[in-house]
């Protein structure tokens, strides 16, 4: 398992559109991918789960990837979040 912490920097946090993009990216990988924020662990492949984490601008989240393509999945998701998830 690999993990990395990243700060959400897009201006509106992870609302529906960025959550959808995050899930689209996560679904490309075979690995199990979770997002941890405070006491919440969200399945990155489920839009409702990601929205339920209530991540706002400036929040630090941890991405956890476990599986055969975990390294690539982690790199890709961290970059997408750092780039603002299309916002």
C-alpha cells in the first residue's frame, strides 16, 4: 500500500464536478483507492462517497492506494488534485 497527503487547492473544494473527475480517474486503475479526511474514509471510485467526505478548499487529504497499479494510481491522483481537478 502507498499513500500521500495533498492539499485541495481548487477554489470550491471537491463538489460534484471535481468529485466526478476524481472518480473517473480512479476508475481507470485496478487498485483499491481511498481518500482519508479527518475521521472519514471515502471510496475514490464512488462519487457519493467522495462528496460525503465534505472536502473544502485548503483541506489536506490522504490518498491511499493498494493493488497492482498503486504507484501509478497515486501519482496520477495527486497530480490531478494539485492541478485543481479541472477547476
